[in-house]
C-alpha cells in the first residue's frame, strides 16, 4: 500500500460501501469506482462470500487502494479479514477490543459511534476515523458541529447512512470530514454503469467543495 488512510481521504474523503456485492462482479464495480477517484472500498460482511470479494479486490487493486471489510463484529471476523491482506476494518459500533486488535495487526480502523462517549472510547482504542452511524437518525446536523468541537481535529467524523450527492455539502458545512456511501452509491444487483454514474456524481459533489 503506497498511500496512508489520511492521504487517500484527502484525495476523496469517501468510503465506497458495496453491501450485497457478489465476488463474480466485484472487480468490475471496483474498477469503475477507482476510475471515478475512489481510493477506499469496503465490502460489508453481510454480503455473499465477503472475504472472497475482499481478497479479489485486494489482489487486483490493493497496491494503490485501501480495501477492507465493513460490519466487522467479532474477533473471528477480524482474523479472517487480516488473512485476506486487506488494510481496513470498518464496524457499525464501538468495540475497543476489536479496534485495538485491528490496530495491532496494522489495519486502519473506522468504527461506528453515535454518542460522544462512544467516540472517545473508540479514539482511546486507536481509531483512525469515526463513523457516525446511522447518520440519518441525527435530529440535526448541529450534532456533528457539537461533536466536532470536542473530538480531536485529526480524527475524521464521517457520516454513514443517508448521504447523497445532494447533501454532501450540508454535512461538510456541519463539520464532517469524510463519508461512508451506501445505497446511494451501490445497491445489490445494480449495473456496473449505474455504479459508475453514482460514483461520478459523488466525486463531482466533493470537487465542487474542494
């Protein structure tokens, strides 16, 4: 891997989430994501044969792209992720034990949180970025501003859930410094061309602000 997590996030601060992707199609979708500027791709573990998809992505694109797993819930899953050679661990929750183990194995970590207490538990365990999840459940974007006032500036707050090209700017105005993109980017069964168009729309939304 030739670039760090932070360098890739500076390039395009968006994590592509391919929930439901099949191993037989993952490389084609991954290719158009990378062509659109994405440098970080995750395959959630509640997808079909996720470790096979992760392994294929890592072998094909891992030199210049950060590949990883989402929805990592157990130490056993983390061990399987490490075995693929991929470099990113994403979780929907804050589990300090899993975060520490992932960091000890040399992975970048992006655990989920919803309260400041969880945020600091994740930071103290070594989290590289924080996934605000589910972001669409926030009562107001002012919550992100308030969190950003206390969370260390070097730790990126990344909304996940409900993010679209139309509201990227609103989240950035509130203090978000990254995103996880789910169904607005990729839905199970969609065409490679649709993935390409969605990826370009998100990339354009970022470029308008950068």
